[in-house]
C-alpha cells in the first residue's frame, strides 16, 4: 500500500511513468536548443535599445516550465531518482532567472552580451542525468552483464 494513495490519486503517474525519462530527455534537449535561440534573440534585442527591449524568450520559458513539471512528475514515479534529477533542473531554472537579469544589466550598461554560462553548465548536468535515466535501455544490458 502506498502511503499517499488516499491523499493524492497517483494512478495517472503509474500509467505514464515509464515514458517520463524519455520525455525528460527530449525536453532537456529542447531546452538546450531554446537556450541558444534565446541568447541570439537577447543579443539582437540588446542591439536595438536599452534593457526595456529585452524580454523573456517564450519558447524557452515554456521549455523551462515543462522541464520542472516533468521532473516533479518523475519524482512521484521514482522518488529517489526524481529528487536527484530535480536538483540540476531547479538549479538550471534559478540560473535562468539570474542570467536573464544579467542580460538586462549588460544591455543597460551597454556591455557585450555574454553567454549564459551558469545556465549552460546547469543544463548540461540536466542533459547528463536525463540521458542516464532516458537511455537506460541502451546501456543496462552491458552494465548488468558486468555486475551480475
């Protein structure tokens, strides 16, 4: 008996749980792509004017929220793996907030728009963990034969 079965109906998580690691991997790759597109858009917006012209890139915002939603759904399906995966996802989410404000400061002070380095590093960790959980079917036969 699951301790939460009377508080929260978790049947839907069991039905989609096996697809969550693949969905996390796809959204993590999409998040990396939108991160680079957002940087390009922010750079062009900064060239046009001051910091009021820099706005959040909507596809990147959507992919960030999708990643956070998926990792918390994954945490319901596999609590320990989900908690480990949630650390870099939340770190990337928070880093994106600070990096966006950094772009606004750079535009306001007429500085060169830099790459969002901390967000890129955090999203690389997200991609690493998402690949570990999502591509388990590729490497598990070899690892099982070594450690079995």
